C-alpha cells in the first residue's frame, strides 16, 4: 500500500514495487548457488588471494541482487516521480508525462514485476517502466497531480488542447 509523508507544501506518496514470484526465486536461487559455490571454493586447495577475490565478488553479487529486490520503490511528489532500484535512481517531471499505459515489457527497468506501467515523457525516447503494487491507486494519485492527464482505460494520456 502507498504511504504518505506530509511536509509543508509538499505531499509525498511512496509505492513499493510489486514482486513477481519468479523474480524473487531467481534472486534467492542465485544467492543460494553463489553461497554454495563460495563454500566449495573456500574448502578448495586454491591459494588464498584468488579465493578471497572470487568469494568477495560472489558476496557483492548477492548483496546487489537483494538490494535491487528489496529497495525498488517509487515516490510521487507534487513535481516528479522518483523511481529507486538498488543504486539506480530515475526522476521524471510530472509536467513532461505524455502517456501512462499498462505494459508487460521485459526491458530492463526499476521494476520487480512484469505487471508494469510504461510512462512516456517528453525529453526521452525511452519510457520509464515501473511496477507499483497498487497500480490503480498510483494512477489516480498521478492524475490528481497532473491536470494535463486524463484517465483512459487502464492508463492515462495527455489531454488535447482545444
């Protein structure tokens, strides 16, 4: 569920990313395999330096996977959408948004589910793909902050000027 954080003159809503079971299984399965490989490597007769380097790389990969899985979320302010995914941060100005549509794109994005929104915005040839748990709530909150958008089907589009 989205959460609110009120500050004077600024309302921020936070939306966690939906997590597909297969995605969670891939991250946890990879972590288990890397842990097993690290254990086997630690018991091998290889010299100490290569062991330490490889085990450190395995631990870094596990840390990165969990960081992405458990930190992916979205903030909606009065001015922008901020998507966070591990060390990555994406910011889209609300005034630049042209279209929000449901998507099942497999493109790399700050989303832990294929049940996504594709957000097309001015100034970029690419779309931002996000997967909030409460997609309908996110869409309504977004349109509430963007007078230039109107709901259309399961998405929103820029209203045409008359």
